[in-house]
C-alpha cells in the first residue's frame, strides 16, 4: 500500500513538486514499457526489498559474483538471517548459472552490465533458462539505464536502477527505482514499507527534471565514451580497456541501444601512482562532468589483495563515468597524464 505521509518540502519547493514521486514512477515505468514503478530511498534497500518479496524463507538466490558491497554484505548476512541462501556465480556464463540452481532456487539476480569490469550478461539466455525452471529473473540495470536496454523485454520480471549515474543528471538524489511485471510490485512495496522512509517530494522533483533528458544525455555520453575508449586503446601506458562493443557481442544488437558512458582501463603494472590520471578527470564540481575512481581504493577497498585480483580488480584499474562536457579537453588531459606516468615509470618508477 502506498504510504501517504510525506516529508515537508523546503520552502523553495515549487508547486509542481506536489505529486512528483508519482510522476517520476510513471515516467520511469514508461521508459521501461511497464505499467508501474516504485521510487525507493536507496539502492541497497530497493534490491533487498525486491529479493525478499520474491522469495520465501528457505528460498535460494543465484546472484552475480560482480555484486559489490554494501549490497553483497546485505545478501550474505541479512538475507541469510531471514532464512534465504545466496550463491554467487559468474552470470556471464550460462552454464555456471545453470549449475548453481537448486531445488530451492527462486530468483536469479544479475546486472545487465558489470561495474567496474563492464562485462555484458546474456539476459535473453538467462531468462529462457529461468522461465523453463520457474525462476524469476531480477536485473540491476543501473550501468545502462532504459535508454540503452529494457530488461523486461529480454524476460526479466523486475528491474532495479540506482539514480546514479544516469537517471539523476545533477547528482542531487540518493534513491533507486524499481519496475517490473505488475503483480510483483505490491509485494515489493510492502517490503519497502517495512524498511521505513520514503523519497520526499522535493527530491523527487529534482529527479523528475532529469528524466526527460535521459535519452539525449546517454546519446552524448555513449558517443564520448567510445571516443575515450578508442584513444585509451592506442596509448602505450594502457594495457587493457574494458568496454563492450557490438563487434564482441553481436547478439546485443537485438536488445541494446548502446553501452552507456561507463568504461574502465588498466595501466601497465609499473605505473604505481594514478593521481595524475585521476586529476585529469577531476571536475570543478560542474554537473554532468566526467568522474574517475580507482575501485581498489574505493568500491573494492575492503577486499584482500588476493580476492581483488581473483575478481579482476587490480590496483592499476581506473573506472570512468564519462559525462557531458568537452570530450577533446578530457582526451588531452588523459593523454598528458598517461604520457607523464609512462615517462616517469621508465625513469626508476618515480611517483607521477
């Protein structure tokens, strides 16, 4: 049941913010070709609510091994405490997913594109297997958004998306959106209500202003991300670029419009200091700018060196979220930084 208690909006709220939550939900559902959606305060809370709603105590979940903390910790600890079990597998490998299914399995949970290694998941194949075995496919589509992929059309029953990095263009809101087949949403909404809280109307209004430009922004981000990836592949300081393409995954031509604005790259192992590369991507706070991070120091910092390397996340891996800005300037800055790192690494490994 939809909660009716609303947080009072700040005095600067415009009249148009009234009912903004409902309008955001309707707009997001329309983007995915669904009938309804839910705006939830937090990506972890949204995903947890979905998985609890679609499973019973004693149920089992097959989840992508690219699921990161804090969500991974919630799945392994909180869901276990509530009587569910979770097996993490490489969901890019359909055989691995099939082998992990047990009699108690109820849900397969995966991303559409992993972050930070940018691996595509064969959602069509996973969905066919799920349907043949009475399983429910839940897809986290944060890394692509409905501007690039609509997972419900591939056979998913529920889709979860964080508002960052695409839905909220200005970085004002910490929330998530859930959509899917209508009969599952009341269960999910009930679970969300148990967690408490809601996204206030003012935050929903800020999100509402971003959704109409999603397609336009993603077209620009996708184009510039391709340019950045091509330039990085040609630079001698870069060992690997992680960015999917239709050449590598021709099957995606039937389902994907593109691969968004995310990519990652790994520099040569003798380059130890990435501060110059990060500074080249550091914005002045302008909205829609490119952002960079080193996953080994941020999203994967809690993992041991061995576990990180097994996951393919080295200390030399840089993850980029390409924004809507001067791509030529970004490329010049990246090239200068990589040139400097390469030159100094060849002069005794000095800090770059």
